[in-house]
C-alpha cells in the first residue's frame, strides 16, 4: 500500500507528453490509472492505445471527452450524435466505462440558453441506449458558470443530475470535478443525491489570481482554496470508491517536466486527498 491505489493521471495534466510518455510516466511513478484524451489516442490509433495501456498494467479511468450537444440545425445535430457514438465506441475499446461529457455552450450567436439545454436533453436521450449497449456511461460534467457561454450550459451538479436521472444509472452519470463545483451552496445535498451516479471524481485546486485565460486557472491540490478533506468525505459518504483523477489545465504545470508533475501529484494526493 503506497497511498496511491486510487490515483489516476488525467492526461491533460501532462499535456506535452505523448500517450507513450504518459503511460511510462505513470508506471515509473506508481500511478495505477490514466484518464485518456481522444486527441492523444488518435495520434496512435485506438487499438494501439488500448494495447499500450493494457500491456503496461494500467487501468483507464475515463475517456475525455464527448459532448458538445448544443449545435443547431439538422447537420450539427447529426454530427454531434455521430461523434459521440464514435467516442463511446473508443471508450469501450480502451476498456473504460466512463465517457466524460462536456455538454457544450451557446451555439453561434444564440442567446437561447433554455433551448440549448433542451437540445442537450434530447441528444442524451438518443445516446444513452447506445452507451448502455457498450457498457459505457455518459458522465455529464457540470462546469463552473463562467464557462456557460462557450463550454457547458450545465453549470451545477443539480442540473447535471436532473438530466442524468431521466436515464438508467448505468447509462448516464455525473462527474464531480472539484474545480467546477466547490463553490456550490447546495454541494453537500447534491453529492448525496448523486450517489451511484458519480462516474468520476476529478481534482485540482482553485488558485488566485485567475489568469487571463480562466480555463488555465487550475492548480495542484493544496495550492488553492478548496477544502479537499470535506469534499472527499462527501464523495465517499455518497458511496463512490472509484478512481480519483488529477486534471490540471495550467501553463506553468504544462511547462514543468512531466516526471516532476507526477511526483507533486503523488505527494499532494497522499497529503490532501487519500483516505483510509
């Protein structure tokens, strides 16, 4: 037991690494799982990526990402469905049961937030049965409200659960991402409500000051203002026992040698996140 039994590297945290480098880094650091990104998988092909991870003895905690379901028009809708079906197939081939879904922001110059959310619900209804056939869950990730316009019209865990609960729990779940939901005044109630629908628990910290590109404002666990002891307890009390992914978008972290980033991840996981 090294305290890292549930730790997973979300591949974006070492953005500069190829998939081969990320897999090797995890093995050398004693990190047992990896969350893959579709662009990195595409560089070498799904079959080769699956074999590489499998032969290294790593688990695949999730695949990022599907979603972007808010496109307008028949063609946009068809393309979104087709892309997400491919993503589900890739997830199944890679050996993960979790496809992270970033649902999409307002399309084009639209200001119709209600309509965009309705399209998300409609397309989830089309995709959920296929996800069930493949044994992969669509994991809806609520994003912080500052990303509502361009990335995700689902901003709270409660909104994500309202969508997920329209489908069987093995088809549609939710992502608990510390960066996006730590501020929510209903957080404890909504995590308890989520229960078995928690498909992924992703961690990084909220650091200040925010950079000009707010997307890159994530830091290592322990560098910001999130209470991971309390958050982790809520997730555990809800019954989640799965992987804990470290997902960091941060230019300084990306510029740091990957081996150093993984050492910091492991140290912070033991200090702030690991329980039991």
